[in-house]
């Protein structure tokens, strides 16, 4: 369910940096929430120069904005810890100053999300959800958890 969109001016992030950021966000999500890694999507939008604004002016070249949509049911502490960690790791991977990395989380009710042909379940019921998947899909996903 978690989908993270990373916006930066085109050319700002190298393929290596993007891979490191995607790996970091995936691991942070798994570590903070205990959910399997196979749920995490990270999508990079390379914004054309002149199409990224902050305070009605072109955004600084180092500005990176990440919006993550997650399933509701996490505590305030978990979410706060997660956005802090993402900000720090993205800054480190990209070489940007921490104040140039903004992270926003949006929550969706679990019943509004369908993945792997199944509607998601409340936080904490992932094992039952996983068991409901076809055996071939379970085998494909196990190594990715």
C-alpha cells in the first residue's frame, strides 16, 4: 500500500541516489511498521526545470519533496519517527541539506486499497491477509518480505 512519490528537479538525483533512496524508504517503512517490504512502492518524478515552485518562485535546485501514502492505523510516534528518518536518509543519499528535504504522509483507510488482487486489512492483520493469497503468489512474495 505505501506509495512514496519523490519530486526533484530533473537531473538532481542520479540513478544510484534513486536506488539508495528507494532502498532506504522501503527499509524504514518495514522497520517502523513491521509491514512486508513487498508493499512499498517508490516513484520518482523528475520535474522539468521551471516547473517546481516554492513560495511562488522557482524552488532551490536542492529541493526534494516526498509524499507518502500509507494505510491508516499507525501511531503519531511511528509516523513522526518515519518522516524524520526518511528526511535524514534522503538528505544523506542525495547530498541535500536536511531543510531542503520535505516529507509528507497521507493516510488511507485500509478498505480503500487493493493490492495483489486483495483488499487490504487493518494494521496487524497482515499475516491473515497473506495467507489468503494464492500459494504461487505467496511463494513469489516471501523472498521480498
